[in-house]
């Protein structure tokens, strides 16, 4: 009898402990709705490489005020169509968006 009461108590404890907790679901995927802030920055530089398959631009850019010093680096692009008209040697102005340390180019304009 003691064994069956102990087993029943253990089973009840497991059932209660394994119940899902209540959660709030937010159906919006925007960064601001998740409480994540985005910042945008303007940069100017020269395209060194375009990789359409990886959706990246290698840019030798000037200092991006409030964000980073001048350097050459690869940047992801949000939209692959931004790459269609670019080639190495093009001087460009671009917009970077930094959301929770995920940085993407959102706009490009040839100068």
C-alpha cells in the first residue's frame, strides 16, 4: 500500500511539473515589437568585390560616424537586388542597419 501511494505521488508530481507554463505570443517579427532597437548609419566607400551567391559586398569604406573606423570588410545585404548594378571600383554611399549586432546593408547608391 505504501509503495502504491509513493508511486502515485511521484506520478502526480511529474504530471504537474511537466505542464507547460503560460506564455505570451507576439505574432509580429519586427525588431521593435521584440523590444530590440535598430540603428542606421550612412557610409561611403569603394566596392572591392560583389558576391551575389552570399549576398555580400566587400567595401573599402571611410569612417562611419558613430559606428566604426575606416576599413575594408564584407557586409551582408538585406536584398540581393542591391548587388545587381554594382561592380568592383564603384564608389558608393550605403546605409547600414544594426539590429542586435546583426548588420546589413539596406540601401546602396552609386556616387
